[in-house]
C-alpha cells in the first residue's frame, strides 16, 4: 500500500488541491480523508493545502493558504456541510483500504482491527473544519441565521491555530454584545495579527470601549492589532492603555480613522512609552503618530509603535 501512486506523488509535490463538490461527498470517502491526513498532519510544515469548488458556470473559487480567493464568494452552504463531517465515518470500496488508512492515522498495528475513536481523528476533524471556517468567520456571523451553527463555527475557530485574521463586522446587525463576547472567548491564543472593525453594527458603546482590552487580554502572542473606524470614549482609551502598558509582545497597534478624545489618546501614548518590552537595550522606542486631525468630537489617530 505504501507504494500507492497517490502516496508517491505527495512526496514530490508542494501541496494538495482538494476539489469540493456541492454536497461535500468528497470527504465521505476514505482515500480523500487519507489525502487530508497526509496534507494537513504531515511532517512537512511548508506543504500547502488549497480547496476549490465551482462558483458559477465556468467559474471556480478557492480557499488558498487560509484566505478565500474571491472576496465573499466561497459558498457558505458548503462550509456548513463540512462542519458536520466526521472523518472516521468515511467509506471505502475495499475494506482493506479502510483498515490500512485508519491504522496508519492512529498508529495502530497494520494487522489490528481499526479503532473507531482516537485523538488523531478528532485533530483531523478540527484542522479540516478550521480550514473552511476561519477565512469566512465574519461572513458566517453576518449571514447565517442558525445560532447553533454560528456557535459551532465559533467553537471550531477556538480550537484552530491561525496566526492572522481580519474580522469585518461593519453594518452587521447580527453582531451584538452577546456575539462579541462569544467571539472574544473563541479567539485562538496563536493569533499574531488581528484586524477588527464593527462600525454600524449592533454593539453598544460600552462594548466598543471594552473590546480592545478584552481581545488583547486573550492574545498574549499578538504582534499587530488593528481596530478601525471607532468612536472611543476616554474610558475606552483608558482600558486600552491599561492593557498595552504591560502587553509583552505587541509591536504594532493601528486605530485607523478612529475618533478618540485628546485625554484618551494621551493615556494610550503614555502607556506605550512605559511598555518596557518596546525598548531594546541598544535602541530607543520609536513612536510615530499619523493623521492627527482635530475635529469637534476629538482626534483621529493611527498609532504605530515598534
């Protein structure tokens, strides 16, 4: 079985392209599951795994390297079908194939009876589902009415390990305080870059003020944080200042096109200056303040520090 052409091909290529049918039948077949296992849980960290499906007549759309190809175009109905998949239930035409593949995944002896439950199956399920959910999580919250499905997607996201994500909830009526709290609880600690916007959503001013602190508290490895188009009170700015003054990894913060009062902005700047992790032994803290635009409601800031 180890001389199978499929296995030999995977040793000489840079990655796998998975073609997803409209009913997601592909992931109900054992050899396709084995392809997933070898692609997503192999020893080569640089091995790529891309997914494509038909978008319209003579057109296809993909999720490549964790991003959807055409903005907002990957069919959500197929993603919602994938999150119900259990790889251990995959079928095989030949029982010997199922036995070999399951035993190889679990590390069971090649002649042993295949295990029907194992942490490796759970890990593969999680990785597969996160490949679909993470790039379109903002769309799921925007568009999916089934609250149970949304919560399941948040749990999948929580168990994933992305390093970067954009979450755009502008003008999203479904993004309220409750969803915001559940989203924060679901943020994976692996994130190093997070860009977020909620202008015109259903969150309250108290939540707008609290979200940066809540997010930064959950993400000890975050390097780059962006929070755009917000109208933040002095209390909200104080909350940001309190967390960034001691955040040990943050290198870049952007408050692009955001309205923050002078008092609140000064608190943020003071917090940046006392963050000891920002100052190296042989260099001084470099601080740039861009787009200082005075208005009747306060100042618009982009704060960048490194």
